[in-house]
């Protein structure tokens, strides 16, 4: 009896432990939960054994993922196939090793894919083949296949041919060497620099695995505001240890560098890129980096931006700086990702225009291993920005997209904010650079100008928090970045559906409810923060809560610089009668933006300063419309709460609780934003709130003093 109860207790503990492990969010979208009973039968008919051909660290991962993933999902261990003639087998391996399973369809598919692409082919009652030109392609195909099973798709008649639309798909970690993360909201840095290289956290492997499972193939480990110590031997050894762990997952390591490194760590007097001794220093340094990390990816550089040093300190251009580094990296196959995020308080021009002014004249002067990395919009990762005018303006230079996955300006880890609609809005924008259809997506995937080297970066939202991203729905944004980097044509809905199924459940009601919340969420945040084209009116430096009143310090870091509210109206005039930023766009975009009648209302106050009683498309005044947007933002959060509450009992209780708590905080944040902005702008509009809207409970001064820390 005693024996039985101990056994019972142990079993309970194990089950309990498994539940905790399965529900704390750590597994991300890689939950290999048992599939529904009816599917289990179907899948078990199709899959009876495994045959992994070839041997390499990456193929070992393929083997591990397929056997453990399918065992968990199908409820039984799959044996290895005894011979290649056996049917109902999953055959995975590089093309040259699976020739025995070849057929014309697979051959046709293989011809269409590059080094990282894959083909998955199956026929009812016969084999399923996962193959590629490279091991890493087989791994990508494996994850894709496992996701099909996880999301309950039919796998008996597959003919999938898939390859990435963009070559370099990297996360940018803004991680500092002291373990903090600039704009990180999910704990500390994942990299424990103190204990590396001797001790390596198993989480490094899980990180690489997560990235590989969504097609991300590179990671910049350190902050763009770089510490020069990163390039010293002590740190390079640590970086090499990480690179060794990441390699089998196809994840290349890159580093951010400080442009003045020759001075900071090289003992030189100058970092002038045209000085031969400086050039020589970088050549030697790059050789040293490659001696530690033979497949090192290259450098990311923030230069002459927000106080960082750069070539302009020596009266040289951005191209001079980038090309010097590119020359040093070229013999090893490395690249330079040179950021276009530049603006200067001392330059008497609209901040939104400055990157274009600096970089456009340099088109055609960069080496062929330089990419210019451009943020999606011209200011700074705002809840909504029109696409950056540099897209479509530098045809001879490969431009790399920089999205921000971490929600610096979007409620950080408090807001449920699904970013696919934001990313898609930018990617689908038409630059008209070569006539209609010249979308931003085509600029960055190289197809518009036939560039061979292409890239996309996402500023990471990961950290040491158990669930990786702070807010559980932050995981969806990491997932989305990988999926879109692979294929910019995917819709926000498709990506959401997959993520929901992989994370929560395949239940239709669950999927439909969460999909709706996700699809509404970004607009909800825009509405209670910066509706109708308002921007950069967040609290000073922390960028979390409202701060439309911020008017001190560097002008282009204040809110009043951007909203320009006064007794005559609100908004930034960027038309030819104002800063003329609209002229940086091609026609007809420039004309559309410059005319308030044709400018999409979502960008109205980005481009126009308009009177408070300006008539909107709805027939209402601008003032009323602003108020209604702020109020509808708060209503939106309340709706999300209702929708989420309807899922209680239908999804994992721990995950349910995590998000419920966040939504309660988000409601407070939204109310704080709404009340602050409406009361602040009302000082200038001098108009009452539209009928039916309840007045904020407190006076403006109260909201100005509100302590945002409680909400984080
Ligand atoms: C801004 C951030 C700042 C970054 C900068 C950048 O506030 O912390 O260093 O962008 O991208 O969004 O360099």
C-alpha cells in the first residue's frame, strides 16, 4: 500500500512537473503536443518508420527532432527503416544521399531552390521525402514538416518547394556586456559573458533551435551602441563558444563594432578610415576574428548617430567608413551592415529627412559586400510610420530592412501587440521606384534591382525571462519575423493561425478568438497612443507611457517637436510648404502624401499641420476624430480582455493567467495614454469632448505625475 502511494505521488509529481514545463512558455512554438485522436490514426498510417541518410551535426539534429517530435505527437516511437525500399517511411537527407527515393517532381523542386531551400514530397501510402542541397536545408524542411503535423495539416500528398526570399535573416541583440539589454523588456541578456567560454548554458542551444525552426540564419550578439571590448581576444573566445553551439543550426554570428575601436583598444591616435595604418589595423583585427570564428558573418555598424563615433569625425563619408571594413572582411566572405539611422540635432532640417539626405548621394559608392540597413520608417520604430523614403531611392545599393521586434514604443512587455500588420504595412508599401508594383518587399529581397546580397534584421525581444519575451505574445512577433524574412508574401492572418496552433491549440474557436485579438491589437495600440499619424509623443527616454508635454532637452527628442499642437491646429507640415519631406518619395506617392485630401488618414498628422476643425472623411472635425480614436483604443483593450476571458478552460491555465494579468495592466496603460493626450491637446483645441465620451477622472497634472513603473 505504502509502495503504491509513493508510486502514485511520484507519478503525480512527474505529471505535475510536465504540466509546468509545458505551460510556462519556455517551449515557444515548439510544443510537440499529442495530435487529436482522429489525426493520430491518419498520420500513423502514413508514417511508420524513419530513415535519415548522412551524418553530420546538423543531420543529427534532424534525426533527434523527427524522432522525438513525432514520438510526442503520434504517441509512439518510430523505428528506423530496415531498408530504403520500405514504404511509409520519412526519408530525410541531402539530395545526393536520397537519390534512391528520387522522382521527377522532387527533381523539379530541387532545381528551383538555392542552398537553404527544401523540398518535401509525399504520396498516400508511400514515402515522405524531406530533402535539400545542404544539411541546413534538410533541417529547415524538417521543422516545416513538424509544424504541418503540429497544426493538423494533411501530410499524405505534399509537394512543398520552399526557399528563403531574403538571404541574410538576422536578429540584432542590443545586449550589453554587463548583461543589460538596451530596450529589452524580458529580463537580462541571454549571453552570460562572465561564465563563457568555460560554461555554456543549455539555453544557448534552445535559442539556436528556436531560430532555426523559423528560418533565422544569423545573430548579431551585441548592442549597436557597441563596447569596443567585444573585439578583444577574451571576448572573441567567448563569441567563438557561442558560434560553435549555433553552427549546426545554421545560425551565423555577427558583431556590432565601435568605429573608434583602433583608438579604444588598438592604442592608435586615429580611426580615420582613409589612414593606411587604420586600414591595416582592421585587416589584422578581422584576421584575428576569423581565427576564432572561421564562418564569422561580419559587422553591424552604428556610426555618427546619437553620439557614436564614425567616419564623419574625420571628414570622411559613410561610404569611406563602410568600405574600409568591407575590404578587410571581403577575403573571408564577411559583410558589413551599415546603419542609415542617422540624424543630428545641429542639422537644421526635419529629422525625418536626414538619413535620405546623407545616404542617397552615396548610392553606387559602396563595396559589393556592404548592405545599408534602414529602419522601416524615417523616425524611429513608431507605432505607425509611413515607409522610409530611402526604400526605392538607392537602386545601386542593397538595402537591408531593420524592424524592431522588441516593443520599445509599443507598450514594451505590457502590450499585446501583434506586429505582423506593422511589418506587412511597410513591406507591401509601393515605392513606385520603377513604376507601380515596386514594393518595399521587392527592394529588400533584391528582385527590383537584381541585387545578389539581401538582408533583413529584427531587433530582438528575447531575454532571460523563462518565457523568453516577457509578454507571451512577444513570442508571436519573434516567430513572425522569421516567417516573413523567409517569405514576405505570407499574410498576417496565416502567420497568426500557425503561431496560435503551435502555441495553444488547434481548436477552431480558440484559433478564431486569438486571431481576431491579434489582428486588432496593433491598431488598438496606435489608437490610444498615436492615432492619425501622430508620433514620438512618448515619455522622455523610457518611451513607455504618454509624454505629449515633453518639451525640454534636445529638440528632436521632445514631443512638441513632433506634434506641433497649438491654437491653430496639430501635426507636422512635411509638405512643400513645410519641411518638404514628402518630396523624398517618388511620384505619385509624394503627391498623395502632400495633399491632405489624398493622404491616408492614418498618416495625416505625420505630413500635415491641420486646424482643429478640419473636416475628416467621416464628416467629423479633426478634434472629434482624435478623441474618438483615443477612446476606441481603450475600448479595444477591453474587448481583448473579454475575448481572452472567453478562452478560460480552453487553453493551458498558466498561459491563460499570464496573458490575463498583462491585459489588466494594458487597460490601465491605455487609459493613462488616452486621458493624458486628450487633456493635453484639449488645452490647445479648447473644444469639448464629443458627445457621449466620458471625461477623464483627473486633471492633466495628475496624469503628468503618474508613475509608470507600476505598469511595467
Ligand atoms: C532608438 C533607441 C535607442 C537605440 C537607437 C538605435 O531608443 O536606444 O540605440 O534607436 O537604433 O530607438 O540606434
